[in-house]
C-alpha cells in the first residue's frame, strides 16, 4: 500500500462512515453475549481495535495515506495521556486510603446515617456516601447495596423502590467521585480537566439528586420502615475490628479538597493525597498494615513501608471475615487501573470516521441546547446499541468534541453531558452490562427497579432543560463555572 494518496482525500459517504460503526456495534454486542460482565476487560478493546482497522480501510479508500491515519491514531491516544496519569494515581489513592482507614471511616459514618423511619432516602444517601468514597457504583451496590436490599426484603419493602434508591445513590457517588473511572474518562475524551468537570456537573447533578431524595423520602413516609438492620450492624462491627477509626482520618480528604479548591491540578493533588494516606497508615493503622503484609519475620518499620508501597501499586486486600466488607475494601492500586487505561487507549484510536458521521447528525442542530440534547441522545443510544457504559462516553465524546469547539463551547459542557446520559442511563437497560450486573447482584430485574431509579431518570431531563434554557453553559473562553447559587456562566454568544 503506498504511503502517499493517489488523489486528494475526500470525506466518506454516510454509508461508508456507517460501516465501521455498525461493525463496532456488532462486535461489542457479540463481546457482551460471549463474555457478559467481563466484556469490558479485554473483549471490548479488541472490538475497538478491529473497528478502528476497518475505519482505516475506509480512510485509505477515500484517499488518506497510512501516515495520516497513523498520525490521527497517535494524536487521539496522546490526548488521553493526562487522564491516564490521573487514573494511575487514583488507583494509589484508593489503595492507601483504604489501608489508612480513611475510606472505612467514611463508610462507617455513612452507614450510621441509616434511620429506620426513612429507609429509602437513607439507603440512597448511604450508597451515595460509599460510592463517593470508593468511586465505584458496582462495588457499592454489590456490597453495601446487598446488605440494604436484604434489610428491605426482611421488612417486606418494595424491592424495586429499594433497588432504585441503592442505584440512585451509587450512581450519584460514582458520577461525582474523582476516584471513579467514568468520571476520569469523560473529561479525558472531551478535553476537559477532572476537577473542572466535577465542579461543572454540580449544575445538573445536585438538583437531580435533591429531587430523587425528596421522592424517596415522600415514598418512605407512606410505607412501613424497618426497625433494625442486622446486616449493616455486622458490617459496622467488622469495620471497628479491622481499623482504628476516628474523625482525624478525614484530614487527608480535607487536605485534597483544599488543594483542589485552591486550583492545584488533579495529578499533584491526588498524588499528595496518596502519599499522605500512606503516612497515615503507618502512623494510625500499624496493626492493619502488618496483617496486610503478613510477613512477621520482617522488622516492623520495614513491614510498614512495604505495606504502604504494596497498597500504592497493588491495592489493599481485607480479610475481616465479612464477605460484603471484604469485597468492598479489597481494591485499589495502580495495577487496578490498567484495564481502564487499555480501554482508553484503544477507544481513542480515532481516524476521522466518527467526525464524518457526526456532521450528518449535526445537520439538524441549530443551538447549544440542541447540541447538548444530541449528545445526551447519542450517549443513550450507544448505551442501548453497544451495551457498554464506557463506549457510551467515548464514542459520542469523540464524535462531538470538534463541534463543541467550533461553537466556542467549553469542553466541560461536553464532558458533563456525557456523564449526564452515558454514565447513568446504562443501568436502565437490561442488556447493558451495567443493567445486567445490577439485576443479578441485587436480585431485582432491571425493568422492576428502572422506574424507581429516580436520579438516573431525572438527571438527563434536567441536563436537557438546562441546555435549552442556557443555564450553566460555559463558553470556551470563560472561567470555570461556579456551582448554583453563585455567579452563573455567561451564555455562549456564538451558540
């Protein structure tokens, strides 16, 4: 194949642009069918590489040289390197913060909020706190969520409402946590920055979660509330046995939040947080560290250093004798992020096909609100067709990124819209990996809990209304958007 094109490159036709997209959807569907929940850990990456290869053939057929195609692939991957670094250090934060008792302390306080008279709202709030601390909706639902759904069943509460409350809280926490892979992925694809992205999501996420809590509280007032929570008591007791808990362990959290508020970039702020977490583990959790290392022949100082080092790269493994708690707190480390890094790198291998397809979709878009709704609808459509939460963020992000730039809209508008639909609607679709996981884990079918996953239903609608009403839409040259209650972003004049 010659390296130089024989004719001037031309834009692919709609049919040509759809060939790699349809193939990719088919391959992703096959990956989900063959590998189920494990499809995001390798099979989807292979599908993305094959889809990119076909897109490259389309490019070659339309006059592109291999050098141009390879250059586009390299540029796509290069744009994700900042997020890759952040993801790696986030893994270290998770490992040392669990080892230091920081995450266990946050979970302990979150579980203590459970009030029998407001079970649904309390379950939602508890899962929100746990997911904020862990950055994982799946882990939250599969551990604390299991305890809560068991408590709901024991007191004959509606399983769909209980599961909807658990999922609403878990996805709120996952969406707003800097430890979440999707929260890191969205700004990486859109060209935004992690904490800028999180601050901008407050516009749509805070009112949506507030409305969800009100609905769960109102339903709780009309239903009998449980009088006990034995499963949760067992988790609390196991936490107390495994760690020396106390409010002083929240200092690293306050430190990182302070650094973020003072506009320190995400990577150094999180790296400082990971190292301070390791120091707190050595000072306050020596017995937990020694149990984790499990090498009594080592001198105590050496074992403590080895434990922190191991948590930084390999995460923490808890053996408290409580299966739910062991599953919840056995995670973290840089190595735990390698699958997501792999997914990002393969997903960012763009060759221009998506941009060509996006131009067709955008013909009907006439305003900033229309662009945001198109992003929301596309992310939801990819969730339905591709059955994968990550793909619903990556594909629309790559498709619409240049259009947001052309309309002089800050990329944080795009990253927020990707999360307002791609992240949280995945769990509402029975054949999506997220919907299948939650149904299997909680023992409640997707169609049973979906009408009561209030946060997941409300958030995309709020985002669409905000788009058309031009609320919280930041132009490209604006300062970081302020959360509601402060000076609003200026509406983009070019929209």
